[in-house]
C-alpha cells in the first residue's frame, strides 16, 4: 500500500504519540498557552486584544494566567474595570483571599484556582453589593481595587430552569448576536448555532432574523463540501422546519440527506502518510487491511470517495455523531432518510465507545500509535476527557429510539457526563464544539442530576466567559491545537450560551425538547400537565388525551394551566390532521391494505378526540363498500416483494417479505410469504408458493381501482 496523508494528520499522530510517551505532560506548553498569550486574533470584537487571554468576567479585564495570579494585559474602554485596573497589574486574590494554585498540563482536572475564585466572587458580588474587590500588586505595593458590577442577582439552584439571571443573560446574548451581522458570517458550525439561538428568541425581530439566516442557507452545497458543514446546515434547516412547518426548506433538506449518505465511509479505507514517516512505517498494513470493516459507517472531514479517500484523519466520531443527529431531525421533517445509513453510523459510534462511555476521537480505536485490538478497546474503562463527544452521542441516541442499543448507550453516556464533567472546557482543535454538545447533551439526558453536575460546577466559568456588553468569549483551556478563539472568539460562544441559558424554555430538539409546544414552556410543566406532555413525546396519545380531558373539566385549573392544556391538545390535533393527510396519499396510490391498517390505527390512537370519527368515517365506509380491494392490494404487494427476492436473493429481501406476513398474519398471502421465506433460508431457492400442495392459483392483481367517490 502506498501511504499518503495530509501534513495536518501527521502532526496529529505525532502529537498523540508524544502525549502517550510523556504521560500526558504538555505542562510547559500550557503555561505559555502554547504561545497564544501574545497571539492576537485578526478579526471580530477582540482584534485589538494583544493575545488569547483569560477574560475576567464582565469587569472588562483580559489577563495572562499563572499558577496563582493574573497578569493584566488589556482593559476594555468603558468597562467596569476601566480606570481602576491597569495593564501590568498583577492580581493575586479576590475578596481578601489569595488565589489557590491552578494546575497546568497533565490529566483532566478542572479549573480550580484563580479562574474559579474570580468566577465565584463575581456571583457573590452581583447578588450582593455589586463590589468586586481585587488584591493587586502594583509598583511594588499590594493594594485593594474595587470594581463595581451590575447587581444582576445570582443563578438559581435550578438554573437555567426557573432562573431570572439566566433569562436576563440569555436576552442580552441574543441582543448582542442580533446587533452584530458578522456573527452569522463564519463557518458552518458558527452560522448554524447563531441562527438557531436567534430562532429560540421570544423577541419577534430576533426570531425573524434567525429565520432570515436559515432561509439564506436554503440551497444545496457543492459535492465537495466538508461533512461538518453538510450536517450543520441540515440540523439548522430541520430545526427551523420543525418549528415553522415551512415547506420551502424541504427540498434542500431531502437533498442534504442524500449528500450526507454519499459522504459516508464504505469500502476500502487506506492508511495515508508521507513517505518516510517512521510511525507509519512501523504499521503492519496486513493487519490494518484486515480491520477495514471497523471504519464502515463513519464520516471524515471531507466526503469519502470509494477506493481513494481524501483526508488523512479518516472517519471520526464527532462528524459521525453529528450526521446521525442531522439525519434524525430531517426524518422528523418527513424527509427520505436511508435508515441503513443511520444504523451503520450508530454501529461505528458504538465501536468507538468504550465500557466507561468514553467516545474516541475517531480511528484511534484501531490506529492509535499502533493497531489496537477493537475488543480490548471496547472493554477498557479509561478516559476522562472530551465530554462533548459523549454529550453529542447521548443526544444522537435519544433521537434514535429504534436503535437496539439506544437505552444502554444513553445510560452509559449519562454516567460518563457525570464522571468526566470537568473536561467540558478542554478539547482538540475547537473545544467549543465539545463545550456546546456537552451542555446540550446534559439537557437531553432527561436526568436532572446530569444537568446539575454540569451546570453547577461550571457556573463560575460561565461568569468568567461573560463580557460587559452581554457577549461571551472563549477562555484558554488545556488542549492541543486549540483554534477556537481564532475561529470565532465571541459569536460562537455567545450563541452556545444563549442556547444553554435558554434551556429553561427550550424550543429546539437539540435542546432536549422532543416536542415543541407553541407558547408553552415545557420545562415549567408540572403534575398531570407534565405527564400529558411526556405521553405526547412517547406518542402515547390516548394517555395524553385522557389526562388533558380530565384537566379540562377540573374546577381547580388556573387560566394559565388551561391555556397550556389547550396548547397541548392542539399538538395532538395537529398529529391527527397529519395522519389524515397521509390517508389521502394512500387513497390516491390505491394502497388499500396500508390504508385499512392506518385507518384502524388512527381510530385506536385518536378516537377519543371529538373530531376524529368525522374525519375517518367516509374512508371507512368506502373500504366497507369495496372489501375485495384489500385482497387485490395485498396481492400486488406480495408479488412485488416476491419479485424483489427473486432478483436480489438477499437476506434483507427475505426479511421484508417476512415483515409483510407479520403485519397481516391472516390469509393466503401471509401463508405464502412464510413458505417462501422458509424455503429460501433452508435451500437458497425462491419457490412458487402457488405450486405447493393444496394451494389455490393466485388471483389477478393487475390493477386496483380508486376508492375515491
């Protein structure tokens, strides 16, 4: 095999090897922030700041972090600290207490030290007198400097749910995004997150701006678009459609689904590397080739071209997880999604998740400084970082209830989020990706202890990320190749925090909301209203109808509760209307068998609704007038499936025929289908069932007349 790869991938592999050989000690590089304390960004609101520095919350101070101090390097004009804190001041403590030590490098271990101390002090000051008192070394003297902060209060014990401070900060973050048009001009992940954050706003002008951004993205990208961008565009358009029901985006959603399927890895995956690379020369290529199936279903940075491949990193977990999320959201819009692609992607994710719930970066579960036994990898319990991938994987599985391992995987990722939560700010390349999905995954966990673990520990960090103008900024973390500050220093983190602080009134499925109820904060529902909502999420509509009917007649129901109940009933009614529209499609196609089955299902599901009988009674009457049509349609379906089995002779075709028989277990065609499948599995031969002893000749199935009056 001829090794080929990008220089970037080679750098990644070398870095992984150095990390393993050194025991994870990039300590010196971290103390110097890998040279970034003095490396400024060239665009955006921080272009005048002299480097990638630590933001000291809404004070307006930016500083270098040492083990026990902050060395001030910049103060924003007009900020609370302007005229009080000076450049070159050394801040040694807060509220009269010296800073404890911050640990650089090594394993994941949180941000205790000066960052946490100031973040906690900001919380106390904003909920108290508003005075934040720093201990400062200046010109050889130690002095106390007071910075006045706005008294915006403290985060509630349940924040961001039922929290006035969260609502205020979210409102300001959305206003900041709306007033900075350049915020949605960045790469796909930034554009999507900003647009979706604005779309959740209760301010009509801001929500309309989110709509404008997304509709401006309503076009099919070129075939060589990176898979990251395809997934984020599909997520944004799908979430928009689920909120608005705007059919204008459906053609693009369908096209993106197909484009994503084409991008999925399948076939032979090569191992790339520059000639002479000593690491790659040590690989046993025969063993690598024997492990090809482990890559199936994954996604790389760029589209996969069978037999060639275009990117040295190969398939990765994060790109694959995002593709699953995008596909599942698109499926809820009614787009044609290849379920085999989703199943294959989930299999890839499962292969890259170990017994601890740690989700690999990508191919390193087979190629990580040498070939790794995949079974040994699966059984390992190592890993305490990159919590964002686990959060995204949890969300992907909540959207994939059809997956046999969904519940098991969700439980596994819940445990991992609760054990590895300190790694949230750290990550590779753009740790804000992990920051975003770690927080959203915690909300999707449907386990308050997971959300509380994540939110409570990082409360101080959220305070430190805040800027005086309502935006949020990236803070340096212990991570290799961190480019987040230079990609989007404020717009992306501000959008992430707007979505996070909006979890108290979620509107998007990526915020953990399975069903959006217009005008109702589903997080605030309690008692039987909450039970009714959960029944709607589970599609247990008879249960939800029964609960809401009882609430409607209750004399103790408040006006607000009655409004919520009516809104929930409208959601159920919308489901009924959608089901009835689908019946009309089946009628026009002449699919009598499916039509009969669906009518029975609708009556069983929505029959308690007052309007249901009137909607389906005409169709039921037409079915009763033409009972023979059902058998005709069954015959056509059976003939189609039998022809497919004869042509392809695959296990999947046999399974489709078997599934047909299981759905309609009574009658001639079910008996024939079972006989054909049994014979095929035993002998590999597709028999003619009508030739079996005692079987009648097949009835004519050439045409099916319309049921329409």
